[in-house]
């Protein structure tokens, strides 16, 4: 798999497209080849390095929903020559099996520019806040 | 408040020290002066910009625990000339009011180098995974 992403956004588009398609190989091609990559999917343990990231997405795709279609809204966008940081809201396009509205989560995607263009080096999801007026105590 | 942090780690040390001291002004001095900063504390809504970040920590400090002492373990560390990304585990040093063990959370701290040295531009927490063998379905 040798694709070159000329911009961080190209890499990001490829990431979410591969997620929607459930295409593990294309998805992994968006990630940097180095072992310092890290991925925190919602409520999952940290995956560090190529093998762990592959396992994390393989498990995700094996959970009965081959592709995961997310609408992505950019909240903030910080870019330098070498690193791009995108703070996004990810909204699943499908409702839950019980018809519940999809859960929107925050995500940070960090890209690094290397000889092969821009690649994903870190993805971290964070849960959404609870309904307004009902904020829990901070995590202890 | 004019402090200069010569390295990302200097800024990070100042951040966690200020958190432990419950010192809002020093804490805010670690954050970049720009409006593109963002902060996602555990289960809280996104705070974007100086005023929102100030409010988020003011609320945190107002919750009856003036200072928050965290042990910080580095999981990964990616630095370029302009941006530094630290993936950490934050372990509260205090047990909960009911004696429950403290909840360890993941955190990403991103620093940017400007004319005033290194400053924090993004902090995002992510919840810890549930106990092994009991992973929930992915967030929908």
C-alpha cells in the first residue's frame, strides 16, 4: 500500500473513508510507519505501535459493523510545517440498534509530514459531555 | 504573569505544579496567549480560547478540591522544532471520598514554541479502558 497524502486533510479524508469502508489496509496506510504512533479509540486501551494499532482497528471492524460512517466537524485546526493537529467532532451517521441517537465524540487527529507525505501519528477520542446542567464531578 | 518555558517539559512541569497548587493564574500562564487553544477535561464540554479555558479550570478549582495532585507517566513523546506532543497517564494521588482507588486517565498535552518559549495549546483527557475482558462495544 503506497499512497502519498500531500496535505493533512488528504490523510484525514482517507482515514475516515477507510473507516467507513471498513478497509483495514487502507486505514493502516494512513498511519505513519513508525512505532511511535498511538491510538485511543473510545473506552479502549491505548494502542501504541503499528501492530497494536492494526489490532485495535481489526477488533473494531470485527464487532459486526464492518464500516463505520462518521460525519466529521472541525473544531480547531493548528498546523505547522511538520505537524498538523485537528480537533474534531465525530458523529456516527447511524442510530443505535435501539434507535437511540448516535453518540458524538471528540477526537484529536495529529499528522506528521515525512518523506512519504502526511501521515497520522496520533488519534485520541474523548467522550462527549453529559447533558447541560448535569455535569458530573471531575474524574478523581 | 510572564514566565518563559524553555522546553515543553518545563511548561508541562509548571502545568501540573499549578494544578496541584490550585493556582489559576500560573496555570493560565502555561497556556498559549492565542485563541486557538483547546481543553477537554474529563467529561467536560470543550473549552476553546483563553476565556473558556480560564472558566474550565476556575470551575475545577471551585469544586471543593483546591489543588489536584496528579502523578504523570509519559507514554509517548513526539517533538519537532515547533510542536511537542506528550501522551501521558494521569494518576490522582488521592483516593476518592469513599476510599475508591483513583481513576487513571489518559491525556494528550500539545505544546507550541513561540516567541515566549513553549506554551500549552491543547489538553485532552480520555477515559481509561474498563477492566480487561469486559470491553464495551465501541461508542456509536
